């Protein structure tokens, strides 16, 4: 957003388009009340400029004497508002025509259409939230499960920011003492020994590492665990997808090769967003269509977080099964012996020997599906993280900045332990602080802000 436009009053529709009970047009900026006064006639006949903060008023939006809509107007005066500016929200009837007419009217009377994420951007620039908290807003909007929502809310509350600020302060405490001993030796400030500094920096590095350890789980809550179902044709892949969804999504027949393309669905499994992909049976293709289907299936397997490899309990292992085993052996995978409601002919001992996790189930009857759901949860929580401990790093920008900061702190620790020049240790710590500051938004560029807020919807 150009600097010269920061004092503009902005407006946007802040609710999803389409039919609904209500729709909201939001205004923020120095002219918000003035613009509201030009279009809103309160039932009480009061001027919006006289409204008290945090009050709600019934009235009509009027354009040239014509009633556009009956509305409820809510006012939040600066600085106690989302943007720390005067904010007006006009609650209209939820049809797009009424909303668009009200929005066009406020734009005509002096507002500018908000750019994507501009309300949240102003909240950050005005100091209401830091940059990590601002980024949490989009995670909350996009949350697919209750746990994902809680992760976003914890970050918006400031849990991650507080942890990073605490680590940053630890780095600064060491840095301040180092620089004081370098710059003012005549003041008698004692320089701590290299071993002591190295020990303190080891504690800081451990704190950074602990945060980074949560990144894989944080990414799962943010983007979903990508699980790909693979196997030969007619082993029950589509039935398994339907059983996990608890509804019929994939067509299931006794004809091998019914699924010709990948089918993807997001599932909430005990609070974990799981993106399940059902693929075509992997076999030696007989024609061009099967060749493309198998190629797509292999592409999905290549990018999966977890592979569910299915075997038919009613048939012995063959060359195709063993080829699949070799393909996924070094990947995170769970072997599933399906169709246990039929006569079991498969060599189970061989499968248990090849895979650390094996589940026997019937996708058709959903028998033991709960065991698979439990296994997916164990994979995410790894026996260490409960669904209540949700202070996780989930943002790729944060992860990279933490990695860079950790690397510099470790380098500073080695420099101090080796009794190198204290200036070298100090410079590494200054650079580490820069990366931590980037997460919190203490240092930023317009380019970074543009990239972050480009993913936001216009009304947020």
C-alpha cells in the first residue's frame, strides 16, 4: 500500500458473497464517520458523528432520497478498534445487490476500496498487533478443523510472539553485555568468559530448536496432512476414502480400474486436517488413459506426507504388490490389509516384516477404521504433543527466519567457546536479532508486507 494512501478512508464488503442473513460493509479511517453521516439516517435522528463508541444503531441507507436498505450501523472509535482508526460497520441484508449498492455509495461519498488485507495491515502498522499476529488472521479464516482454529487463535493471542520476544531478549541481554565490555573497557565492565557465554547461547539455541521442532506439526494444522491412498486396482482404495469421509464420494464397483483420476478431499480426523487423495490403481498401463492415470498416481505418491498402501487380504502378494512395497519402503507409510471380512489368503507375516505400522480393516464395512484414525493422530502428535498444546510454528516465513536465527546463534556459541574476537560473536547475535525482528515485524519492507497481505481477502 503506497504511503500517501495510508490516511485514506477505506471500505470493503467483509462477508462472503452470496445470499445470507446479513452482509457487512466495513469502513475504516479518518472520514469513516463523515461518510456514514452522508448515507445513514438513524431512526433516532442522531448524527453518526455524535454516536458513542461501541454502540449499535438502527436506520436506513439513503441515496438521493431513496431507501437503499434497512441496516444496523455499529461504531468503534479509535484507538479501540480493529485498525486503531474510526471503524464503521454497516450490517445490511445479505444479498449481493444490496451490499454492492451500499459499497458503491460509500465509495462515491469519499472512501477508497480497500486492498486485500488492508484492514489487518493497518492494525499492524498502527501497532495493535505484531506481524506474526497479523499473519495468524488468515490462518484463522482458513482453518479446516477446531484444532487448526485453536493454533491460529493461540498465535493471534500472541503466544508465539511472546515466545520469540523472550528468546530475542535473551540474545539482547548477552549482546548488550558483550558490546559494553568491548566499547567501554575503561568503565571496568567485566567481560564474561567464552565458556560462560557459550553456555548461555546454547540455552538460546535450544529454545529456537524447540520451536522449530513444532514446525512439521504446525504446517499440518495449517495446510493439512497430505495422505495418499495407493495400491493395485480393486484393492479397495475408493472404499477406504468413503469410509474415512463417512459418505460415498468415490464410485465403488467390482470392476478393476473404476477410478481413472485422483480424487482429493479434506477430512477432520480428531481435530487434524487431513487431505486424503484417492489414486488410480498402480499397474502396468494397457492404454493411454491408464498410462496418464498411473502417472498422476505416482506424482501424488511422490509429494505425500504419508502413504496408505493397500493390500487385498483375499489374494496372495504378487509382483505388482512387491513392486509397490519397494516404491514406498523408505517413505512414511502405513500398510493396510483390507477386506478382512473375506477369507484371508495374503501373507500377513511378510507385510508385518516390511512395515512398522500395519492395520487390518474392512473399508466396505468400516471395521477398524478407528484404528487408522488413531494411527494418523499418533503420527501427528508423535506421543509428545496433545491436542491442547497448540503453541506451534506453522508459517513458512517464520520457520525460515527461525532456522537462520538458530544458525547464527550456534555460530556465535562456537566463536565464544573458541575465544574468537568478541566482535564476531556480537555481530552474529545482531544478525540473529534481525531475523527474529522480521517475524515480529520490528523490521520489515513494503515488499514483504505486500506478499503477506496479498493472500488476504479484501474485507479483512
